C-alpha cells in the first residue's frame, strides 16, 4: 500500500460515509464508539484485478494478532467491479481465508459494501444494500470473537452493526437481532425520508468524482 494523496483521499471519503451517514443516521449502534476508541482500522488497496487476493489475505493474517482491532475496512478504489461481482469477490476471499483455518477457528467474517445500490423499500432486508453505499467497493472484516459478544444482545452493546450486513444467512447471529436492527434502520429511513440519505450519498459520490479528477490533474498531493 502506498501512503500518498490517492490513499489519503480514499480514507477521507470513507470517513465521510461513516460519520455523515452511518453515525449521523444511527444506522450502526457500535460505529461511533468503536471509531472513537480506536478499534477500527482502514486499509486502501490499489489493485485493479479481481483475481488478486494475496494482499487482502496478507492483511487479514496481520490482523489476527492485533486483538485491539475489532473491525477493518478494506477499501478497493480501483477494482472496477459492479455490486454483484464485488459480492462474489468477497465470497472468494472469505473462502480462501477459511482454507487456512480449522472450521471452528476462522478468525474473521466479511461483508461487502458498494456505492451502486438503489433504495428498495419493499422490506427492511432489501433496503440494506442501499445503506451500504460506501464511496468505493469496501469489505468490512469483523473479528469473530467480537461477534460473539452480540449473541442475545441488542441494546447496551457497542458491537452490533457488522453482523447485520453479512451476506450469507449462516454468517449472521440470531435472526431477531438482525431483524430488529434492520427494522430500526428501515423505520429511520421511513421517518427521515429516503431523499435525505440519497442527498448525503450523492454529495459524497460527487466529492469522490471531483477528487479523482483533481488527482488525475495533479492538483492534490
């Protein structure tokens, strides 16, 4: 990874999503506290190939012993995948990581976030992809030991959000927790109006596109 203007701006844009969308609208009960306590780390990958898994696997290996980190956000600004293909990329990465561990010793769960997802208000579950509209394709990598803390809990814990967004039903905790959070977020969107969230997303994506243009012109960095 290279610490340059491209990486700095990708991290800035991702922080906008976390603060201005997730935290502002209360979409994830753990997010604000986890960020303030330093339990979240962000990593920018400059790869363009969807078949290049080793950088992500290497970073996951490095995270295994960093027990102070509960959640890592893997950001892929250049990967160029649509939402469904990025979900497939996430599943392939998860399978490769699982091959390195005994079935009951897999350290991380993953969830795919992507900027391209229209609002579907048919039910709470179908709204979830819209709420995961990060500026760039992003994987949320969550420590399994952290997820155990949410079993049977909803209020009063700082660890709830990650499990809600996982793709496979087998990866999720008890249905009532997932459904309660999904319903809460659905009610929030219904109350504030989908237009309010769309305005936030549109502004962040406008910022992303303008920033990329400025980077290409050498105006940043």
